């Protein structure tokens, strides 16, 4: 729990740095006549490099069809209705939905999200709970596909 809070604080700091860089860059671009072309290119490169420092899993909002999920706010909606997911369930859902149709094997999900798990069935249990929670909001929910002996994927 403390590691998650530390990671979230680091993410907030990175977000603040990114916002400041973007603000400064916009201000500098507005007065571009004062800067040489090479200086602008250096600033562009710096901005691109700083964006690559942000962790991929902490995007602000992930949208995939009727799904909207935000790791920072901890909220998830399906067709405009709130889905009460735990933090782990939200991370799994966001990962699957971020790249629809990509197959994620159970071992990858286990190592990425539950590294200290004592059971190899924990991912299966989380996926089952996620499905139940979405089905409580929409009984026709069928977005998480199980590919037997392979893993899971999000169907857009």
C-alpha cells in the first residue's frame, strides 16, 4: 500500500513537471520569433524525452468504446454508469482495454500486477470479479474474452 502511494506521488510529480514543460513550451512557441530554429528543435526533443519518462500504466483516462477508466481518480464507468472496481481490478481492466484485441497471458498479468501472489489462480479470480461487477451494470457485458490455455483479451 505504501509503495502504491509512493508511486502515485511520483506520478503526480511527473505530471506536474510535464504540465510545466508543456506550458513553458507553449509560451515559448507563442513568441517564436525570439528563438532560433535549433533552440526550438532542442526544446522539442526535450519535451518528447520527458513524455517518455511517464509510466505507461498511469494514463489519466482510458477510453475504449463505452468504457472510461481513470487510474488517477480510481473511477470506472461503463455506458455512463459507475462500476465499483478495486484498485487491482481497475488496473487489470485498464491494461486489457488500453490495447483491445491484444492477448495478455495469465503469467504476464500475474507477474505485472500480483508479483507476491501465492496462487496462480489470483488473476482468474480478479477477472471473474471484474466480469460480475460489469454484469451488475450491464447484463450483456461480454468484453473480456478468455482464450483457454492462452490468456485474456478485451474485445472492443
